[in-house]
C-alpha cells in the first residue's frame, strides 16, 4: 500500500460509507476520519464541496486527489491492496458479483437516500413507508440471487464485495421495519457478517457521532 495516508469523509449511518469503512478494515488500511453530519447538512458546506463537488459521502482524499462513489473507491482499494481479495479471479464470477452489487447500489439505495425521501415528504411515517416499499421490492431479486450463490456469505463462504453492499442494505431494512421473514437468506448472511471483526469495526454504532 502506498505511504500517503487516506482521509475518509463519511457519515456514520450512510450505507455507502459503511461499505468503504468495511473495505478499509478488511484490508487493514489506516485512515483519518472526517465525519460529515448529513442531518445538519454539513455536506453542503463550502469547505466540503471543495473536496467533493457532489456533496455526497463517502469521499476519500489521497495526496492531492479525491475520489467519491463507494464502488469506485472500493475497486481502487482492491487494486492497490488486493489481499484479502474482495473479488474472485474468475472473470464471470466477478461480473456476477458486480451485477449483484449494482442491483443494490442502483436499484435500492438511491431511491431511499435522504435527498430523495426529503423531496418526497416531510412526514416521518410517509418516508418510512416509502423506504419499506422500495427496500422490500428491491430485495426480491437479491434473495433470488442468494439462493443460487450464497454459502456462509453472499457468494460462497468468504466475504466478497457483494457482502459489503448487502449488509448495510439489510441494516436499513431493519431500520425501516421491512419483514425480513420474506428474505431468510439475506437475513442469515447479515447475521453472520455482523459477527466478523471488520464488519463490526465499520458498523454505524462504532462511528463518531453515532446516536444508536
């Protein structure tokens, strides 16, 4: 791993931030933490927009460079520090895992983020129902894929990139009271992953500013 220290801008309950924290923990990469409180709109501060013009989290700074979007960040970490591997050597299986991740990162998570639900409604129960609906709907194909690929974790018996995307999403499913009895494999993988050291280290309750 290069010598320059990584700085991570993140929010404790952001599922995208959790993915990156987990990858860093798995690979044993130290970083300087910069918590960004989305509820206080700190992502819109000019000081942060100079770092990341999109105003979203996570974002990493490495030397004079900044990189946003969790998948891009994790793929960069994987290339720089390939052990333990988050993607298998087989090209087709790598593509399957990326497809699984994209189902979550494009098909579920963006619909339920703060910007979308804040525009939809200011009523807490309406926002919760919105999240329940789209998370439940999005987990149907995820559970189908897990029937084909899962072992102890999403793709076999080792943690992969797929788990870094699935587990934060299941955390949100519980937060919004999705009926997880409909998704038993996702729930089983979630429970196993939470018991691993790197996942727990990166989890929301262990982050600065956490209120759980």
